[in-house]
C-alpha cells in the first residue's frame, strides 16, 4: 500500500518537474546551432534583422 502511494507520488512529482533528458538538451543545442547557421548566412544587417523577425513570428527564436 505504501509502496504504491510512493510510486504514484514519485510519478506525479516527475510529471510536475519535467526534468529534461539529455536527448532534449542535444536537440535544443542542435536546433540553436541550425538557427545560428541560418542567421550567419545573412549578407547585411537588414537581411539579418529580417531573418530574426521571421523566426520571431514563427516562435522559433527569442532574443532574450
């Protein structure tokens, strides 16, 4: 009885905290690397700002 209660409590806590796995970290790093590569292909500052606004509209890139 106590064991079941502790298991459920442990599952609930893990769902609430949602610890990131190493896969999530690697994926986020890969995604950030691709965004930086995309932005680095800008020819001038106008194009860079345009690309940043485009990514902001998509919700992919946050400046802060």
